[in-house]
């Protein structure tokens, strides 16, 4: 019974690590997107033109990149997860 319980705990720890990696990846991507939105492409006026417009394909591309990166981070975390020192797998 104890072995089954330990395996369950390890599975939860593995899942938790993968989800944390996915969340961090999404946070990093969101910060990068905010930096992009504050770039010269969108700031100020040039010859009377508004520069605060954004192309929807840019937004869609960033969202796809965020999702793809987070899934990759989750998969990498799950593949490389190891139990803490002194614990059985």
C-alpha cells in the first residue's frame, strides 16, 4: 500500500512540476509580448499617423507561440522530472 501511495505522490509531484513549467513559460511569453507592444513599432506618432494599432495576425502569432512554448515546457519538465534525493521513483 505504501508503494502505491508513494507512486501516486510522485505522479502528483511530476504533474505539478510540469504545470509550473507551463505556467512560467506562459508568464515569460506574456512579458515578451508586453515588451513587444511597447516597442517603437507601437509608440508615439510618426507624421501624424497613429502608431497604437496592432495587427491581429501579430496577436494571433504571439498567442500561438505562447501556447506552443508552454506545451513544450510542460513536456520537457515531465520528461526530465526526477524524485527528490533519497526518494524512490
